C-alpha cells in the first residue's frame, strides 16, 4: 500500500494501542500512508496478560516509542465505581464495561500525545461501531487541536479477513486467526465477545468461548456466600476485608466467575443505529450491582429511589454514547453523589449455579422500621388509612362517575366530599363572582 497525499500533514501520531489485530497493522499503515512517526500508547485497565510483550511488538512493527500506563485503580475508582453508583445499565443488561474504559484510555492517550509533541491521535475503531464516537468525543473535549486519524474510515481493508491477510503479508504476529475470528475486549470489569459466528443472533455460543466464567452447570454444587460493604455508594470491602478498588473488583471477578455468575447474551442498539449481537462476562460487576441495590433498598426513600432509577437509564446512555465529558453527565454525577451519601451498609449474596441472590442487607442509616413493616397493626393509627385511600382515589372515582352519567360532578358529589351545595349554587348564580 503506497503512501497517498493528504490534506493534513501529520508528523507524529499517538496511537491507542492494544496489540490486537487492528492496532497491530495500524502502526505500519500509518507509516506507509502518512509517513509519520507513531507513538504507541497502551493503557492497562485490567487486560491481564494481554499487556505482556506489547512494547517489543509495538517497536518491532515500527513504533518510534511505546508507553504503558497502569490505570487499573484509576479505572475502578474514577470510572467504574461512579457508573456503578449511578446504577447505570444500558438497555437493562449491559454493564458498560467497554464504554466506561474508553474515556480513560483516550485521556491517557491525549496526555502522552501532548507530552510527546504529537500533532495527531489515532485509534483502531471500526466505522460501524460505538468506540469511534467514544474516542473522538473525548479527543474533542480534551485536545481539539489534535488531528484525528481513523484508519478503518480511510484504508481499503474491509474485513477482519483482509486485516489478517495484511498482517501476514508483513510478518506481523496477531492474536487471532481465521479459525478464531472473535473480536474480544477485556478489562477489569468484563470480557466482551463479538464478531464471527456471533454475527448471527440465533447462534448459541460454544462453551469454549468463555474465559472469565465457568459454565453454570459445571459450577460448584455447594452455594457460597459473600458480603460486600459500601460507604457512600462505593464498594470498600469484601467479607470484612478492606480492599483497594482494582483488587476488590478482581476478587469478586474470581468469586463470581467460579460460580458462573455474570454471563449475558444480548442484541443491543448501537449509537450509530445498528443492532449488534454480543456476549459479555461481567462476574464482579454483577455481584456489585446486586449488592448495591440491596443496600439502597434500605437507605433511599421511595421518591429518591424511583428518580434515581429513571435517571440511571439516561446516565447509561451518556456513557454508552461516549458523552463522558458532557455537562449533563457532570450534573448527574452531582445528583448521584448527593443521594449516595446515605448509601452505607453491606449486603450478603448467595452464589449458586450462575445466580447471585441477595440473602441479607444492613445499613446504619436504614429507613426500614420493623414496627411499621410488621403485619401487626402497630406503628401508626391504621384508622387514618381510610381517609388516605378516599383522597388517593378521588380522581379515579370522578372519572368513573363521569363515564357513567356523561355529566360533570353535581352538588351532591361535592357534598360527598364534605362540602355543601350552597357554595356551588352561589358560584353558579348571577353575582358575577367566580370560584378561583
């Protein structure tokens, strides 16, 4: 592939580098196409062994420099936990593992680009996916002066098979083959599987595809309990042991994965309007969300809990759509932080064959009152219920009467509500006065 003229001249580009198929071939493509230097930036957000050997690989394929940033605790503390605290779940199932990582990766990439004197940033996101939006919205918010290069929107490669052939022609080692065509994204929160046979939404995944969770039918036959503690909506301990953010998620990933917890198979609506079939493994996140909701059930009043649930859907959209640095998300974070100030306590889950069931919850600021919740008629005057019910049902009662008679409420109706007919008649008279 020969170098082609570009309207924008680029001297040095910082590439968000993972060592996967796409970014492995982007380094030589950038050099061939733009004639620029390439700084490879890998951000460790919990990819485990996937970060091993990245430096040697990046430099061997033409990068002039390589940076590996350990951002695991920052990822958990400043990105995952705020999303968790907000209760944000996209389309009721997706716990936003990939979407939450992208703004952090983009931030670190931009920081290194500016430090290294780069005049461009590049990513390996396809022209059909959500990630191109997430990265580029972050670039615009953090360093709009940098040129953005998106090879999948420029080059002649049109499929993963083409990309594999491109790599083979240049002797570039890649972590996928045509026999294993899945596109995977792994971080501290989850492992996603897309592409290949999963492009058929009727396809049932082969058990060998899963990496973080055992098949629920092969999970232990004995249930296991775990207690997770929260302070102001943030997880801080597991079974009484305080843990740093990343270590806490890792502990719960192992525990949940051992019991087959956290698998979902979904068809989701991408931001760009395309439906996508994906399989996700999020064992620790599934446990954390269940436990947090249990503590919230004790500590949030009804109206606050219901409003939080409504706004959680909007929050999830903002994260999924790449609007991490938007004013609205900042405002929602302030709302969530305020209500979460009372969400301190712990919840115990029973893990068994793919399920995580809440079996207990406690909170020092619990709003739960045993005398009110009891079936014994104690705690308040039950006689008050009759008046409350009559008032609460007035609207429905009026609609029923109107439907039956075809006329508005009469003076007799007003009398039933405790009024007299005289004021009504006076209002209808010729005195010129009106009831306001």
